[in-house]
C-alpha cells in the first residue's frame, strides 16, 4: 500500500514540477550566496566544486531510475528520466562555464595550456562533449527521427559518461588525497552499472530461443 501510494504520487501531475523545482535548489543556493557574498574567500572555486559535485549527483539520480522502476514497479519514473538527464547536462554546462569564465577568466590560451598539465580537465571535457548529443536528442521529435532502437543505443552512453565523470572526480581529488567522497560515488555508480550489466544478461537469457 505504501509503495503504491509513492507510485501514484510519482505519476501525479504535480510530480514533474516538484522535481523541476527541487533540481533547481542548488542553483538557487549559489545565486543567493553570490548575492550575499557568502561563498567564502574563493567564490570561483566554491562554484566549480559545487557544480561538479551536483553534476555527479544528478548523474547518480538519473542512473537510479531504471533500477527503481524494475525493483519497486514504479513505472511512472520513466516520465521523469528525460528531465533528469537534461538537468545533468545543465549542471555540467554550469560547471564548465564556472571553469572557463570564473576560474580561467575566459583566457583560452591559459585553458588550452592547462589541459596537458591537468588531465582530469580533458576527461571532464570529454564527458561533457558526450552529454551534448544526449541533451540535443532528449525530445520526442528526435526519437521519431532516429528511431527508438538507435535512440536507446545512443543514450546508453550515459553509463560511459558516468565513468568518465567519476574518473574526473578521482583525479581532481587525488592532488589533495581526499578520496572519501570519491569512494562513496564509486561504490554507488559501480552498483548501478553492475545492475545494468546483470539486467541485460537476464533479459537476453529470457528471450525465446536464447541459449543459457
């Protein structure tokens, strides 16, 4: 009964607007903190770290959708998936802009010179570039144009993006030898990827005529 009530709430008309507002709360906090000059001695670094962390968190929330649908029977979660994916892209974009304009002051020569010195920047940029086609095709028209099978194949790239984002986070924290949060997100993403691989094998084995 309790889980059925949650499922009904997820499918209710207010669910999408509520998730939209909740997903914007980190941005609202940063804007408020900037206005009040409350981001500490180095606001650029605070924004850079915060936006990066929330990109990773939104990725984890997005990857949780399919396991929760399967495990709990909350099929209504599917209606939130594309919006959550766009929020991953949004926070990744804000993270990139914080690096380009606040950390590097828009100096492209310095940015290009920074990449060989800090390879985690290259990994983060690659993850962002892979997010771009996913964001551009997160609409019904794109599904019709590409076909559902090709669209699903493209959007499976989110798992590779999650691994790149985790590597970016690991290398960024390696300089300070601070791995507590890295271990937490690595464990969560590892479980979610293991579920994905296991689920695909189970579905493939359940198909008629498939050898076991």
